[in-house]
C-alpha cells in the first residue's frame, strides 16, 4: 500500500466509525416505532373483542368511557326485530330537545326511595317511570307518591326490619288483617309462612329520613295535546243533544 492510499483509508475508516452511532440510533427508532404500532394494534383488537359481542363500535366504547350515550351499530334484523318493525320503532322514537319549553318532553327516570334512619336503613325496590319535564321537583313528587302508596298496602315491610324485630310495628299489617301484629314474632312467623306484611305508614318524624336516588335515562318528544279533536267531539255531543231535544227523542 502506497503512502497516498493510507490517509484515504484512514478517513474512510473514521467516517464509518462516525456512522455507527447514527445507524444504531436510526435502527433503535425503527424498533421503537414498530413496537408502538404493535401495541396500538393489540389495543384495538382488545377493544373490538370487548365491545364486539355487544354490537357496539369502538366509537361507542369511547363514548361509554366518557359517560355519553351509546348507539348500537347492528344492522336491520340483527337484533331480532324485523325491518318493518324497526322502521316503525325509529319513526315513533323521537328524542326531545332538553332546551325546549317545559311540558314538551317526557323523561324516563329510574329511581329508588331510600330510608336512612339509623339501624333501619333500606333501599326500596327500583322503579322506572316516564315523567313530564315540567314537573318542578321529581324528588318531592316521588317521595309524596311513595307515602300515598303506603296507605294502599303497596309497600312491603323490609325483610331486614322483620328479621331484626325493629321498625314501626303499629304501621305493620299482616295480610288480610286490619290490626297491627301483637308482636314482632307474630309478624316474623307470618312472613315465614309466606304471608305479606305491609307497611301502611310512617311517623311524621320518620318521614324526614326518606330520600330519593334518581337517574335520568332518556328524553322523548311528548305528543301534543289534541285540543281541536276534543273540542270537535264536545261540539258533536252538543249538536246530538240539541237534535234529540228538538225531535223529542232521548239520546
């Protein structure tokens, strides 16, 4: 090797040595990018597995995580409803604008009446009901409705009260009896026989322990009042009555 080639070879070797860290950096970035892409693919597949069986899209899963409403992406007929029935259902299901004037929406509420007095805590059975949006206070209304139901023997004494032998015994009524049980044991024995034990009231002081847990599920457009049709029917009745009077015949 001559003297002129030696410096050239040294420069070439030096440049190759300088390229090694750069090549390693580029290779490392490529590996990192492929790893991130693989993780993203695994995550997407996992989301599809979780939501695929329920018929929800990945966007619906994101909405579910954010607490928003979910929309099924099943095609017509996939949910057991015929195409004609599904079209009719879609036409009759109109979601109401919450910013409309009061009384123009129906709200689907799910709620429970709670009794939180110490040692008598109880959540009464869950109920769902459609309520007009012009009701000023759903809590006051449903608690008042619950108190009215007590008088109609529509609310059973909680089993925990019977088992603990606690509660307002004077407001308990065993099935087919108008008098309160003589003792907690009598009420317990009746319940063991399968007889209903009704709660027919609460002391005024105990009513302050009533609470309402409520959840708004959906809003729907409320059908407009049929004033014109009702007025026409009334006018037709008046016309028929006048006609019968003029002929002397009774309707």
